[in-house]
């Protein structure tokens, strides 16, 4: 639910997530190399798998950053009215087969 202030103060966590994914990728690669040097192939494989997950996340984050900002309504668009159960999400019907009117 919007409070009406998001277009002015909303911040995307994508750059922070990009930095964390890069940090995790570097540590996972370093761990895979270190465990391979010490003769621990199981731990090296685990670190390599983690590096693959971090690399996939990094690619997805960079893709989202390159997509750019999405539509944000301007100041002239009022905040959304709270739902208060009027949408009848479950599709409940009355006896005549028509949708029930749940307005107060």
C-alpha cells in the first residue's frame, strides 16, 4: 500500500545487492581456490557452487540496474485508498449467483 510519498523518497537496494553479490563472488572464488590447493575437493566444489550462485545473482542485479527506473506516479496522483476487504478476493457469491456487494 502506498503512503503517497514513495516517488520522492523510494530507494532501490540494487546497488547494495550488487556490491554484496560481488563481495560474495570474490570470497567464494578465493575459498574454492584455497580449498583446492589444500586438497579438499568437496569444500572447493561447495565454494564453486556458491560462486556460481553469486555470479548468477550479480548478472540478474546488473540486468535490473540496466533496465532503469520504472514508472512512478507523480505528485498529482493521490495515494491509494486502503483495501478494507472491498475487493472480494475470494470471489464469494450470494445466493442469486451474483457477486456480493461488500460495501459498508
